[in-house]
């Protein structure tokens, strides 16, 4: 008896809280995929500015990490626009 009550309470609470959480995550993901990310990469080579997500920018920094402080274009990474390893400037919008 006690076990039955516990089970129905558990499954009821679970299905009630799971649905809105899943929908919220889906909405957030599709929104992120549609509009580009908050980071802008200015490329000194091709002169273009590309919007990327934070994950994209981090991936580029991790793979080709060269950072020279004190200069305008201080990050050397592969530019999304010209796909060349270039000096770039990262801006967080
Ligand atoms: Zn470029």
C-alpha cells in the first residue's frame, strides 16, 4: 500500500515536470541554431566579420590557440569566412 502510493506520486511528478523542461530546451536549441552566436570574429586577412557561437569560437581557440596580448588582432585561428589561419579579433556582443 505504502509502496503503491509512492510509485504513483513519483511517476506523476516526473511526467509533470519533464514536459515543460524538454520543450524549453528544444526552443532554446532551435533559437541558437537559427540566429548566429554572440561572438564576432574580425579577420585581418579577408577583412570580414563572422558571427559564431561561443562553442564554435572556443573550438577554434582550442585547436589553434595562439594568443598574443597587446595587439589589435591578437588571436591566430582559422577564419570562418576565408578558412585560412589568420590574425583575428574576437568580440563578444
Ligand atoms: Zn578571413
